[in-house]
């Protein structure tokens, strides 16, 4: 499956370079936002992952798609994507998850890169306060580039990553701080994750898939996220977090 990435310069001076997905390829064609395979149609849901460099975006994606973790990932340059097929209730969907450069480079990708996104995943490192402080900058830049009809209703998911580091002793951003940040922004769903240990990664991306599908289908996201929040509260009382 081939993708496109915007490389270098501003959105006006950028050029499109061919890019191949790191996910498993399928002999299918894409038309009108859906993938036509040999059986039934599957929705293609574009998801963009944003956050500071080094917070573990690439590691989370590779843990989710390939069930593997490496300490040796190089910093992402430009953008790259992986794909994974997921079943949501009785519907088959293909998640196209875009990994981005975690520095100012991502701004040079331009609005064409963001076009068609159904959900945005914001990632920070619970051991690095600066990565938490910049979350709103990432969120605002995304909304500026996508310019959705109802910015307050666009689905975001927040992941607090690297909770395993030093057994939790290096943590500087509390779970309460993160939840308060989410509550002040239309109750964004929040997950604490460990890409290294695989903790909560599948659960988080299942929530991402559901949110992206809800947005694509035009469902009432206020009610939908309220249901997610209630489910999260119930599951957290049992000692874990899922969606």
C-alpha cells in the first residue's frame, strides 16, 4: 500500500514524495474514502499521531501493529504510516495511522497532510513535563490545519506514555493532571500506556478506532464520548483502562 508524504519547506513549497506503508499490504483499491477488497467494503480511517519528539509515538504504533518494541528507533523525518484492520462491532475498518516528526518539522507538512483525518492521538511522556505542556500547541495546530466544521467535537485521544520507566519513580505528570486537562477540553478520553510493556496499547487504539469510525459516520460525538467516559470509569474501578 503506497502513501504520500509532504517533504520540506512550507505547504506552498512542499512536494509529494512516494512513501510505502510499514503495514501489511493488501491487493485492494481505494475509492471515496473506502477500501474495496474482494469481499465487502471496509472503511479507511485516517488517524494522525502528534506529540513531542521522543515521547514514544513510533514505539506505540509498532507495538500496536506488530507487537514489537525496540530501543533503537530513529527519529521520524517527515511522516510515515502503518495500517491495521480492526473489527468494530460488526464493521471491518482499516486504520491508517500516521506517525509524524515530533519537532517543528511537522508544521511544514501543510494542510494536505491532515486532510481527511478522522481522529487525532496526542502523546506525551509522563516523565517529561515539557511534553505535557506542549499538548495544547499540538492540538491547536491540528485544528488550525484540519479546520473541522465543529472543532469542539473533533475526536482527540490522549496517551500518557512510558509509565513503566524506573518503576514509575521518574514520573512528573500525575494522572490527575492529565485527566483535568482532558476534562477541560470536552472530556477527551485518556489512557496511560507503556509501549515497552504493551500496557493499554491495544485498548487505547481500539478507542481510537471507535472514535474515528464515529466521526466518519457522523454520529453524535458528545454522546459517544460520554459513553466512553462512563466505560472508562467503570473499568478503572476494576483496575485497568479500556474503551
